[in-house]
């Protein structure tokens, strides 16, 4: 059972990293430090899907982490 939880946790962590890297946060180094002059807009389409998928994968990762602690 412990090995199954570890395998699921590894798969979820890789998927979470891929989804996070797919999200775009603006362009250039100016956006990293709060600059860039972007305007507010709502998330649509793929951005919304990636945001929801990130939240779902993070919750599943948290649950598997707690399960891993409970098993040991």
C-alpha cells in the first residue's frame, strides 16, 4: 500500500509541475517584479482549465501526502 501511495504521489507531482509550467504569467522580467502595465482581465478557456487543474492536483497531492504520513 505504501508503494502505491508513493507512485501516485510521484505521478501527481510531475503532473502538477507540468501544469504550473504551462501557465503564462506575463512577459519579460518586468512582470516578475510587478511591472509591465498589464490590465485586469478575467481568466478564460485554457487559463481557467489550467488554474482549476492546478488546484485539483494540489489538493490530491496534499491528500496523498497525508495518507503517506498516516501509513508510516
